[in-house]
C-alpha cells in the first residue's frame, strides 16, 4: 500500500521540480516586473517585439512610466492624447487670460498624464517597436513633459511671457512624436475618391 501512495508523490515532486506544475507561468527573463504586468495583455507578436528590446531601453521605458503614477484601466492612448490636447488648450487659455495658477495646474496635469491600458508600447506600430525607433522617446518626453514642467515653474513665478515661450516647445515635441509614430494623418481615408481639380 505504501508503494502505491509513494509513486504519485514522487511523480508530483519531479513535475514540480521541472516547472511543469508551477503555480505561475515563467516570467520573462530580463523584463522589469512592471513591464511583465503590462505584457499580460499584449498579443504574442507584441510580446516578442518587447522581449527583443535591449535591457537599457526596457529600463528607459519603465523610467518614463515611473513619472506617471496614474494608470488607466481601460483608457487608450488616443483618449489620453485628447486629454493632453485639452490640457494644452487650457494652458494657452490661461496664459492669454494672465492666469498663472490655471496655467501651472494644467501644465502639471499635462506632464503627469495617465499611462494608457497596457502602457505605451502596444500603441506604436509593430515595426517600430525596436531600439532604434523607440530610442527617441526620452528626447520627445523632455520636449513635451519637460517643457510643460518648465512652463509650470515660470507660471508659478508669475513670469507669463517665459511661460508662454514653452508652449511652442511642447507642441514641437507633440508634432515630432506624431510625425514619427503615427501611420497616417488622422481623418484621412484611402477609401475616398479625390475631388476633381478645377
């Protein structure tokens, strides 16, 4: 009787030692824990692209996310971009109305926007999820969010002309990022016949 009970125990121990009965799936080596969590909602193709990124770029992306403690549960990047646009418009309105408090608050909200569902990576074209293309993100982040924080500091100091000077830096960063990563001009459809010219 002891031999009959002993055999299944040995089999279970052997399977557990070899990882067959592990409670959780194996975690991807070299991927920071936050990124592992985000990758749970990625397609297999996206996971493969993320796994191929260098450890340095993975760390950079985690660092970029770390500056944004608010995480969206369902909100997409497009929706967050519209929120950022709204904050930008609020900043411009506040500057034109000489309202430093409103300008500073909106600039800080812009710089501290939420991270979309799944993080930033799944919203990039798959062919651009690589070290070369994504390597520009820190510079673009500095142009947009860094300039927004400088604008907030200038507004806090009551220096509205200096605050206003950062508006173009923010927009330049936005336009550069869109030019690099958006696949087409929003609203343009390849399914429309071009109107005849006169």
